């Protein structure tokens, strides 16, 4: 699963690692928002952390790492 992310850096890799730490294949946007404080500390100059999380989820979807199931629910592939 992580093969496509070997060279990933920054936000993409950090958000993906948050997804793995959720500990279940199916997760909600609210689950990911649970890492907002942690990501805010890591990226103190970003005042739009939730928006950045959503952007990275879209990128992860586009490269085939996650699937959007609808209603704010996703699953790892």
C-alpha cells in the first residue's frame, strides 16, 4: 500500500500516516480531523489545516491509496 508514497514528503506523507494510525480500513473525515492539533503544531504557518487535510485526501484518492465512499467516509486500499 505504501509503495506509491515512498518518495512522498510533507503533508501528503503526514496525512497518510495519520490514516494508518486510525487503525481501521474505513474511516471518516472526522477521524482524520482528530489529527488537526498535531498537524497544526507541525505546520504552524498553515492557518487552514482542515482544508489542507481535505486536499491531501483528494490527492491520496487520485493516486489510488484511498477510496471516497461518500458522506465523508473513506477507505484505505
